[in-house]
């Protein structure tokens, strides 16, 4: 099955989707609604559904999760948090 590409033409793999879903399931309370840009607010379940569908919103959520993980792994996130006083 061919993977869908995001707005920059990058592939969103099933592994990326699974990782994003696992992070959301583990970290987002079911009673919380998050605002995602101009798409409005959505529940944890709605975010997961968009990721599974592979639509534009789902791809943006996956990319956001991956950017956070990359910033954390590179030490950039920690460096920024330490610099805030």
C-alpha cells in the first residue's frame, strides 16, 4: 500500500502513525479537547481517527508529534527549556 504524502511531499508511514497514536493515547486525557490550528478543537478519539484516515489533519498531527520527538532527542527542547528563566 502506498503511503500518503504530507504538504511537503514527505511520506507518512504506518510506523509514524502508530507512534503518534501511542503518544496521544498515553498522554492526552479522554476529557481534554485540543485546538489544532484552523481545524478547531477535537477530542483524543477524533485526533486518532484523523491519523488512521491519513487525511490532512491526521498528517499534521503526526508531523507535530515527530517534530516534538526530534527536538527532544536532539537536546534542543531541553536546551530551550533550560534557557527560560
